[in-house]
């Protein structure tokens, strides 16, 4: 049973850049025609095949879902096919609190990142913004789960524990 659920999408510019790169890659074989060359049909087919696989997988990954259940917190990246998920058993959480962080400086950006928080190694699971919930496990590992409502997420985890 899910006690709390938050779905986040990456910022609009991520979709624009991703779409632009895909369009550019699809147009590359046709740029040969502008130079007066005949495009390689095999190259066109390979490019199309690769993009038909890469584009949906990339679009699929640009969503993060955080769910708090009675026994665990689950974070997944993916819409139709979760390609990454992390489970945090509630009895394995030693400490948690809402935090502000600097995504670029602390983690190198958004997504599934490794960085530092308060000088200690930390894994970041975030999609946008600069707020989240810091989880410290009983094994001493730190995780920051990005959230647009970190206070509600922290309350849900504390209430479930």
C-alpha cells in the first residue's frame, strides 16, 4: 500500500535539448546531400534503428517516482519501463531530514549522481530543483532524494516508520 507518491519530470530544457540532439542525429545523413554527396543508405538505416531505440529509452528515463510504503521507500526512474530503482527499507534508515543542496556543485547535475553532501560521499536521485530529503542508512551511506515537497516526503517516511 502506497502512503505517499510523488512524480517529477525533468525541466523543460532537458526535453528540448534531448529532442534537438535526436533531430540533429537523424538529419546528419541528409547533410551529405547538401554537400553534393549521395547519402549512404546503410548509414541512414543504422542511424534510424539506433534512434528508434535510444529516443524512447531516453524519454522513458526522464521521470522519477518516489513512493513511500509501509515498509520501504522506493525511487524509480522510468515511465513505462523503470530502468533504475532503489529501495530503502524503513528499518534501514537511521536519519532523515529535508535539505537544500546545490545540484550542479554537489552532484554535477540532475539524475542519478554521485557527489558529496556536507563533505561526505552521497548519491543523488533527483530530477529538478535544489530540495530533497537526506537519508542516512544504518550502513552509514547518504542519499538525497530530490523532491518538490521535501517536508511532505520526510513526514510520510517518518509516519510510515
